[in-house]
C-alpha cells in the first residue's frame, strides 16, 4: 500500500495559494484518538501538482502532529499525488477566486475508499518493546532514523546507511574516506544520549526523524529534557543496550527487526557472536600471571586513562591484556587524569596511545624513558579509521580493536591473520574492500 505523508496540525488560516497552483478542498471529517495524534482525513488545500505542498497546508495522512516545512512535504509528494489521483482528486488548472471553497466532487464509494485508506495507514502503527522493556509506538514505515550518540548512529549505519537522518558530529577526513559520500552531507544534530551538551534541538525538529534510537546512561532513562523535547514533537524513541560488547549481537538483532532489516541484523549479530567467542577462548587460555600489562594513554599528555571497569577499556581484557589502572568506578566513562609518577609505578609492558602527537613525542621525552614499554619500544598508536578502534566513541569497532590489540600483545599467537581479518571486517560492516596498502595504513604499519 502506498505510504502517505505525515499529517500535521492545520493552521486556522491557511496561506493563500500562489497564482497558478492547483487547489483542492473537501469537507471530509476527521477523528481524534490518542493525545497529539489524528487519524482520518483533514482538509486539503493548496496542493501543488508536480512540485510539493504549500507551507502551512493541511494534508491527509497518519502520524504524530509536528512542526513542518515545505521540504517535509516534498519528500512524500509523489506517492501522495498518486494516492490523490487514484482516489478521484484532480488539479484545478485555473482556480477561481473562491476555488478554495469549492468542493471536489467525489462519489460516495470513492470517498469511502479514501477514508478506509487513511484508517488502514493508521493501523500500520506498531507497538514494540525496546531493550529496556519500554513500550514504543512506531509509525508504519521507518524511513528516517536518528542515533542519539555516535555508537548508536554508527550501529544504524552498518545496518543500512540510507536510514540515517542525521549525524552527531561532522565527519572528519578519515571518516569521509570510509563512509558513503551522502552520509557526510547529513545535518548535524549533536549528541543527546547523555548530557546533550552539543544537542541542537532545532536541527532535530527540522529533519524530524521517524524514530530516535538511544543508548541511555546506566539509569536506563534518557535525559529528561531530551525526552520531553521528543515527546512534545511526537518523535518516538527506542532504547538499546550497549554496555558491553557482548550486548551487541542482541542489539543488532533487535535493530534489524525494528528497522525492517532482519536478515542484515542477523548477519552482523552472527559475525559478532562468532568473533567474540574466539576472543573469549583466546583470553581464557592465558593464565592471569602471564597476561601482558597495558597502560591506555589518552589525551595530548598521555596522562588520562580509563579504568579496567570502564566500557572504554573493555577491549584490553578481551585481547588478553591486564589494564594496569584498576580503579573501579560506577561511572560508564570512568576516565581519570593521573600523575606521571603513577604511570611510572605501574611500569606497563605495553602502552597503547590514542593521540598521535603524544605517540610521536613519547620516545623523545626522557621522563617516560624509564618505563618498561618505552625502553622495549612497545608503544603502539591505536588505529582510528574511520574512528577509534578502542574508544571515542566506544562503538562496534572495539571488536576489531580487541583483535588488533591481541596481535600487539601476543604477536606470535594472535598477530598472523590480522590483515585478512581487517579486510573482512570492513567488507562486512562498512561495505568497502580496502586494498593491501590501505590495510597497512589502517593498522598503522
């Protein structure tokens, strides 16, 4: 069945049609149901054949009432035009001055068919439970989906890039090389899965996604301010759980079902489960006393790090490493700034570095020279194309990051197949096929 455009709250005084535009008017009634929702037929004014709808018009359709712009109407104009034509509407090529008050003559049967069509569209709405057990009412068709934070946005991208309605930040040059060109042109909304410090509600209202997907804080609730904005705008949101990499298979299956991409979700979930199982088996075979000690250096001075309990450091344990910073924290972020004396006291066997400028400077800085990893030249720059493989954001790429780190920590047993595995990962998740030179660049070799 043809998907109708969304319905909107008609203005009390619709704008007059520009000269030459067709005008329709019908006195079909409408029905009210749940708050901020209308079903049935609303008055149709100022329909512009072949171009779109005039801003301020009331149109027929089904969805939450929301702010609207001319661009919103253009997206659904062609399918809506076909529906109008099929149901007996015809453009008035030379409307009289009072054409807006003249009814278009429809037979009783065609009027009834139109009403049934509208109610059928309303019936497409579905009730689902998200990964936190919340009941979510979805529109019948999901064409525009927004992730509330980068880990979620990139998760959606791997399922179907064409579903994304916006980004949390503008892509950098490394991201542009791997992501689809059209993805880089999407509007930037900012992040609003947590505090929402750079959240631009106005941009979100402009694109008005059919659904927002969010990974909430450990409280399991979205930021109340953001939740209020979404509720007022009639934008449903679903919560997913990504607290551990072991949550990703279920998240892929859930989103695959939710977004109408079941097979793709199952494919990525199966890949994730299989590779996690390999990593778990690999790490389990390493005795605790023989695990390589690792310091994860972040920021320009290398003195910010993440605790062993943080989601940002999970890949270290998956790779069979031992994070030297054991400070447990209830905070998901769990990042702390240390003194150089603390790092020296840890004396890690391996240092993995996030900031390239620090990586270039560490071997020339005498203050770091006494640390075992520096003496033995076992300092490694974390791959970061299209984004960080270990952290920032803590995304699905941490699976590949754990594989990379296992090869770094145990090159004799885990490092031999990294190039083909990296190529397969990028083929599977990004739909690209990097060549040998690109693979070496990806791995910082």
